C-alpha cells in the first residue's frame, strides 16, 4: 500500500495540536448548532480543512469524505475523516474527544488512525498488519465472563428521537456486567476495546466517519465487529465491538 504510517502520524498529530489550540481557548462564539442537539465548533471546521489539505497534497490519488465538508471526487478510494469525534464533549471542555482518519479502498478499510490529543494517545491499524497504541502492539482484553466485564455504549440515537433509543438495551446489558461507561466519542470507545480498557462497546445510528478507523483498529487488535444480530461487517447503524470472547454472551441481550 502506497502510504506511510510515519507520515500519516505526523499529519494527524499536527491536526491534534491545532485542535488543542481551540480546546484550550474555547469561546462561546466558536460553538454553533447544525441541527437540534447536534453541535459543531470552529475546531471541527479548521481541523477538517487542515487534514483535507495535507492528505490531498500528500496523496492526491485519494478522494476525501469529511463530516463537515462532505465528499470530493474519487469516492472509490478515499479518506474518511471525523475531525472532532465527540464535539459535545469538546464544547463542554471535557477530555473525551478524538480525531479519526481512515483510508477506504473500493469499500475496504485498509488504514485507520485515531488520536486523542488531550491524553496524547495515538492508535492506528493497517489491514492484516496489526494495531498499535503509541507505537506498541495493542490487543483486546482476555475477559471471558460478561459478569466481570466493563462495557461502553453511546446514545447518538437520542438526538433523533427514535423509538429504539438504546435505553432498554442498556438496562438489560448493564445489569449483567460489572462496569458501564459512556464516554461520548465512538472512535475513542472503539480504541478502548482494542486496548483492553473496555471489553465491549455498542451503539446505533452512527455514521461511517464515526467508526471507520475504529473498526479496523478493533479487528486488527483481535476483536470482533458485528451488527446486533451477529453479522460481521461495518454497520454504522448497529455496531457491536467485542473482545471476541464475550460475543456469544452479549448478543442475546442486544
């Protein structure tokens, strides 16, 4: 594959430094709403613009799809970018947000990187090559008992006032586990599964740019990605990430 992980890490870390400039001097005027309960900040726009310019200059053969700017030419081979995943957390000056960059070739995600600037954690994966956190190989947890597990979820579906709002599903699963977390960044949640900090994560009504990089990082770290019925693949509207050992235990509760 004609990309360099070293070059990409430098670009994405530079994007993170730019995001931190906004984060450390956040102004109310920097925060607007693009839809009810859906925020966008000046950092979202600036970071995406930076990544689009840098990635396009370095790799002009690939198209670009960003959450804020939309799709460019050549969507068969494209970067998929969420400049700030967890914008609401960012807008509230919380640490739980990340930058997500994936490369998709003909429908296949071949590279993914997620950077959490507030704690300086950089995750990346290359298809069939493995997953890394800060340059070290990362693996999912070995937890085999759902009763001892730590799980994470999110509630993007609540913004759309959907009848299936994840609340009943959360109550069922939470009662069967020892710890529950809701961080507010699906990309970050997926990294925590890949890193073994969380044993499983699920969410619904997401977009591909929220999960594209994280899906590859989880699978390359030895985890599973399915929908709520156990079908393998990339399912933004129903995503269940596990350490593989818990899949059969959590699926009946979905």
